[in-house]
C-alpha cells in the first residue's frame, strides 16, 4: 500500500526510496478481532488497526513473517489489519494480492 504503490508518500510528499518501508494490509475479520482483544488501537470506525508494533506482531504470531519479508525485501515491512479488502483499498492506493 501507499508510497510503494504510488512512488510518493501521501502525507510527507517524499519519493519512495531505499530508506522507505513496505506497508502491507492484512485482510481478516478474525485477525482484526484478535488484535482488538490484545489492545491494538482500532481506527476508521473500527475497520482497521493502527500499525502493528513488534510486540503486537509477536502476540498475533506474525513476527516471523514480518522478519522474513523484511529480510527478503531488504527493508522494513509493516502490517496493519483490515476488516475487509474494501476498507484497505479505501485507506491507500493498493495492489491487491489474494491467497
């Protein structure tokens, strides 16, 4: 999502570059519920989480995936959880990838 798709950060208006991270939207109502249960703040009327912290990733069992993707990409990979794919696409420019 975001600047990795458009090439420019919406909020900061800077180009996506070697120091930029990848923002990945995970779509799962169950994962959103699990995140809420461990105290992750919800945004957009409860349709998505705030960006997940290292501790959140560990609690949700996503820490290994995040580390593997970051190593493969050579840059930090960040996750947010969305209730629906529509909510994710409405948040930021996206490239949908289905399982």
